[in-house]
């Protein structure tokens, strides 16, 4: 068994700093799924309304961002072959976000852009700043530099821009800071987060984790550099077009650039799969690899939206809602569902058994959670995702509720397995 993800406990990030991020993310996923069950009717209205905004930010910040921050606090020291600069900054990043996210979500849910939303936004920004300082200082004191570290660093800069823009949009509801309303500038905020933060970081981290967990010898730094340039170049071009030359046809150019980067990443994962040494692929890796293919869905809907804007000047809200849904409950959730049970068991195993490895018989990391529960979770997730997505597109409410219930079941089973890992106590090891 490889400990490449976690490393030596003497030099890697302590599990007490990492585990709270995972727990918070799991509870956020459960909260989002519960909210989804109660608000299925909202998916027949306009996408820019209070409950949808609250749900989106719970998923984007509480679910996606928190678990990424937790995993990256563990992984970055491994990538840079160094140590985390500051435990205090890691704790500050967690606590600031943990308080700020529910305040922000509450502000959106009630659509009251007063102190809860504003303080929530400020605290989230401070959390990102703490993480960014920790990341930069950790990289500076390390002698090892690689392309994955620059993916993470650049993605964090996009995250900071995303949160700053978000706070400006919140203020714009009560103070006219911008030339137009907040809805007009929403694409800048949304795509800085979706492409600059989530896509860039997931590809950077995934390019390290997927070959690692497949035990694959494949690597291609040149290909990763092209992906890095295409994503960042495409997003910067999108900003330039939006702000200075908003001709609809031109938005196809950055879209194609980012799509090309995604296709190159799919090829990277395919080659990693082909050259794997471990022939049998476990269930968490199957869902992780499926999430790579699910990247095609957001681009399908994005091209659909651009096409409608070119010929009809507007896109139906159902298609825009489906676009957001397949990003947050689709691609992003799928990769988290898979990678949680490839990373979290290693972290807990490392805490309990690292010193005993090779001396005593110890459990395998995959034994720390229930595989049957994981399989049921995966089936419930796929069925719920397909039902709900179809329900959004055809506007059939009778499909939305069962889809939401299945996604809630997914969240319950996910939390069950996370709790099993969290509560695991080391057993008395048997001699080899």
C-alpha cells in the first residue's frame, strides 16, 4: 500500500487540521440536499432567486470549496515535498469560512443583503487570504516546484477574485457600485469560480491523484502546461470580451479554448488508466473517472446557451438552471464522492497505523468504510442526478421530487461512511 498521498506524519499536515474540513463539507452536502427537497418548485422559475442562490453557495463554498481546502492542506506539502507553513493560518482559514458560509447562505435565502450577507462575504474572503498566504509561504520555503503546485496557486488567486467579486455584487444591491445591476455581472463571478477555481484546481490536483491511485506510471508535464495555458488564457479572454467588447459570437473563442483543455485532461486520464499497474479499479476510482467524463455535460449546456443567445437573444431559465445543476450536483459532486473515499481513509489510516506498518498486520484504508454502503450511494446518486436533470429540462415536477429524495439519500449515505472513517478507532494489531 502506498502512502504517497499522506506521507510521513512527522512532516505532513496533522490530521486534526484536515479532518474538520471534511466533516464540514459532508454536513454542507447534507444541508444542500435537504434544501433541494424543499425547493423543487424553484426549478420551474427564474434561476436568479433567493433559494437557488443560497443552494448554489452552500454547494460551491460549504461542499466543494471546504473539502478542496481540506484535501489541499494535506496534499500541497506532498506536492512541494515540504511542510505546511502555518497551522494557525490553516485553523483560521477553517473557522473564518465555517462562520462566513452560513451567514452568506442565510443572507441569500432571505434575500436580505444586510450584515449577514456582507459579513459572510468578508469572512469567506479572509479565509481565502489565510489559505493563500499559507500556500505561498509553503511554496517559498520548499525547494521543489512542479506544475501541480502552480495549478493550485493560480486557482486560489481565481478563488480570491471570485470572493471579492461576490462581495462587490452583494454590496451592489444596496449601494450602486457598478454601472449595471448584479445580475449583469454574475457571469464574471460565476465563471471565475467554476473555471478559475474549481476546474483549474481539480485538474491540477487530479493530474497527481488519479495516476497515484491508479498506480500509473504515466506523466506528461508538457500536456499539463498546455492545459494550464488554455484554461487561464480562455478565462482571461472571456473577461476581456465581457468588459470591453461584448460581442456574442466572440464568447465561442474562450469556450473552445477551455473545452480543448478539458479534452486534453480527459486524454491525460485515459493514458493514466491505460498505463496503470493495478488492473482492478475500485468503486471510488470508478466514480472519480466517471466525473472526468461528466465534464462534457456543462460544456454541452454552455454551448447550447451561447447558441440560443446568438439566435434568440435569451436562453430559457430551465437550460441555465440545468447548466448550474450539472456543474455542482453533477461533475463537482461526482469527483468529491469518489475522491473522498480515496483520500480520507488514507489520512485516518496514517494517523492510526503509520508507525505500525510493516511491523504488525494493519487494516487496509479501504476497510475503514463500508463498500456496500458506497455502492448504494453511487447508484442513488446517478439515479437522482439523471431524474432531477431531466425534470429541470422538461419541467416535470413529478421527476424533480424523487430525484431530490435520491440525492438526499446519497448525502445521508455519504455522511454515514464519512462518520465511520471519522470514528474509526485503532484495533489491537496482530503480529505478522
